[in-house]
């Protein structure tokens, strides 16, 4: 969509990777790099969230939890709550990632409840959607991503605290990136859906970012597309080239 004011947004999803040593290195090149024109958020494993939050304090790069539960506290072994994420000074959480959906069986409804609670507690949310290969091949991409987004819509009151991440499952961790045209097509359709089902204002202001095998070599072409407002990056966020992805619009 031409003429928008959406600030470029790049998230790094470290998944279950890292150690204190490797995190020290990553935070070193990340804070030394040029991140001025982009909103940059990185998601360390929970064990290191507080550590990374403190290391990045004041740098302009923010830490995100990779998941959280839908209530403030209680007998939920292994879970963390938005209240805890906020308590350590962290403002962001990634919810609905395809690995949460497909490895850990999270449903649209649970993810939407988590988003509702996280937003209610004052967190900002990177909310993820995306179709599987068999769904794309069956011509169901739109049906799937609209269904996933509708589940969010039913619970989200304030979209200004949300970034929507479109991550086709077949592109995640496979090296098989969506073409700029494939990604743009889905982003544009999502924006139309949002315009019709939420509001034109939300459709115009919401950042829709692409994820799935984004790298320093493919990010520039993706970033030229009018409805791609940034990226959610897995593997490549662990390497110094991540800074090139952060600056993909400048190339
Ligand atoms: P990838 O992961 O960049 O390694 O494909 C993306 C993601 O899962 O967010």
C-alpha cells in the first residue's frame, strides 16, 4: 500500500538456541550495528530473557519472550506469564509461532486467549500466522490465514500493540523462502481482509511482517514489496548478517 507510515519492523526469533557466550557475541554486534530506522526486537529462550533484557537496555533493541500463558500466575508448570515478562522490564512477546502451533499443538483459540491476556497486561505482541505446504497446495492459503487472523480479531481491542507475522510453514527453517510476489500477495489479501473485517485505519497502520528463510541475500527484494513491513527471522538472526536484514529497506 503506497504512502503508508508504517515503520519497518524486524524481529529475531532465536528459538531454543544460544548460550551466555553466544548471546554476549550477538548482543555485541547487534548494539554496535545500525538499527536506527527500524523497530528491532529479539526473542531469546526464556532462560536468558532477563539476561538479554538487561544487556540490551538503552540500546534501542528490545527483547521479546517467545511465548507466555493466558493468566497472571498459578499452577501451570513450565509456563511464564505476561506479568512476569513485564516485571523483568520486557515489553514484547511472540505468540502463535508455527512451532507452538504444530509441535506443541496450540490452537487458534488458545493463541487468541494468550494474545488477549498479554495485551490486557500491557505487552506488545508479535502474532504469527501461516499455512502449511499441503494447505497451500490445496489452494487453502487464504482460508487458513483468514481463519487464524479472525481468531485474533475476536479478542484484540487495540491493534496498535500488535505486529502480524505471516510465516508460511513450508518456508520456515527450510531455506525455501517465499518469492516476493508470493509474500506480497498474501500480505495484500490480509490487509484487504483487515480493512473489511476490522477497519481501514487498522489495515493501513498494522505492520504485517514476513517470516520464513529470510536471509541477507533475499531480504532486499522482499523489502521492496508495498505490503511487507519487515521480517521475523529465525536462523539468520543469530548471525551478524542480521544487521543487513534490519536495514533491508536501505539497500
Ligand atoms: P527461519 O525461521 O528464518 O529460520 O526460517 C523463521 C521463524 O520461525 O520465525
